[in-house]
């Protein structure tokens, strides 16, 4: 019974490798020979503003309560924080 299980595992592993290997060179060759499409190269434009509001309702407050609120902390070419208020 042990030899049947080992043979099964060997055949399964060999089949898995045989199925995957032909796809690897084909996909890389396809990527190299495919005509180049226009590439995604975003450029910053005019700024748009959005108001993000987080509301917290404590249903049954008991004693001191702490609340964690996410605040924007990213300043980049694509995103900037104007103000944060409480």
C-alpha cells in the first residue's frame, strides 16, 4: 500500500510540473512578441477635494472610552491632506 501511495504522489507531482512548465516559456515569449499597448503613465492634474467624515456613536458608554480614528498621513504627488478637525 505504501508503494501505491508513493507512486501516486510521484505521478501527481510529475503531472503538475508537466502542466506548468510549458506555460512559463509560452507566456514570457508571448509578452515579448505582443505588440506594445499604450502604457499606463498617469500624470498629476488639477486637484480635486473630498470631505471624508467619520462618525462614532457610543451606544452604551461606560467610564472612560478611547476611540481610534484614522487620519490621512500621506503627502505625495497624488494625494495631500488639507485639514483634520475634531
